[in-house]
C-alpha cells in the first residue's frame, strides 16, 4: 500500500487486533481463565474494561472462550471509538454465528450456545467514570489493554483497584516497557537518538496538568502493585513483533506500521535535538521500508494478572 494520507485512530485499533492477538501472553491468559473458576464470582460475571477502544477485547474474550455469561461494561473516552464498537460488534457477532439483540443504541446482547454476553458501551473520561462509580458498582474482573503506560500509575492504580470487589481480578496487558526497535537500521546513531527522544516524550507527557505516562511502566509496575492491597498472580512478556512474510504483512498490519512511524514523526516534529531535515528523511525511509516489506517492528511490553485482597 502507498503511504496513507490520513490516519484514522479507529483503523489503527482495528489493524492492531492481530498484533495484540499474537503478543498477549498466553500463560498469563491461561492463568486468568483458571482464576475465574477458582473464586466465587457473580453470575453473570461482572466485567469492566477501561480504554476499551473499538471492542476488540470483547471479541477476543468470546473467541478465546474466557467466559460464558457476563455483563461487560466497556468504557472509552473517545466517542468515535464507542460508535465504531457499536457498529463493529454486531457485524463481528453475525460473522461468528452469534445472535445479536440491540437493546439500546450502545447496549447489545450476544448469544451463541452457552455464551450469553451483555455489552454496555459507555463513553466517558476514565477518571470521571472512576469518580462516579467507585463503591457503587464493584466488578469481578477489570481489564485495561495498552492503557497503564498512558497514566500516572502510582496515582491511578489505587483508584482502579477500588473498582473491584474483594477478591476481584485485574488483567492489565500490552504495558509498554522501554524498547522500540525498528530494523533494518537507517543510521545506528540516529536510530538510537530517535528511540531515546521518543521515549522521553512518554516520560514527559502532561495531560490536564498531571504526569501521564512512563516509558518503563512495565518493569515499574511490580513496585507499584506492592504498595497496594493487591498481589500478582502472573506476569509475562507481550511484545509486539511485526514483519512481512512471503505474502507481505498480515491483515492490515502495513497500515499499523505506517501509523507507528507517523506517531514517532509527529511526536518528534520540531524537536530541538534533531536536525529536522535529517529526521524527515528518516521518517520517509521508514515508510519506504514498509512499502518494500522490509521493516521489522518490535516493542517490548508486559502483561499482568492480579487479585485484590483475598488469599494469595
């Protein structure tokens, strides 16, 4: 494909699904499945996903048989994501032999055999949602995918865990941990500088006057969780690895790669530590490597499963 002229975030989230499918740590997922059967949970299971995007984790939970009966509340701050989820999930369900009941504009019920899932799509700022629901709607399972590295974890984690009932589980996945690798090299010294500066934009991100990110969230999470009443049950790597096979990149992953390069380009545009003409050429070269099926992209990340209170 040619270099895109626009970069819809909803398309990026859709293209990312196959990347996440490969990346998610299967040992941690298996432990999650086991944990859901080890302790009493509500029937139906009460699930909350924050930063739910376009609903790909809902699809995955059903595809991979995580639960049979659930009330699944999916929250995202971007209305366009929730609108896409509202149209995407019924299409996906129809293609996978689920019966679909649209209960309200953003509420639907998916049924197939023993699986009976009600999905509630809710547009809200995550922090407003936590403030409004804390103590009034405890959940059995809290999911956050590619989310923790976008917030101030020490300040946010206690508020997230407060959403869970005692003994509730948290499943935090695709948590960035300090490595962005693009091969083949353009210029080793320049590549290293760009990676360093790009990670610094995560460390220095301020949203609403507050710190909002950490390029090494994954490794730091072990320390952060020890300061809470929760404990870890499992953890493991969930690296993104994207490369072209004999037939090119899988699915829409070529767009995914263009989006990543565009994101780096936008983050470092006008950065005083970079010669912008040289950096602009670097960005063009990376896009060309994608078009030529040469680019390999690796991002190091971690998955975490834990429980609030209860027995370890």
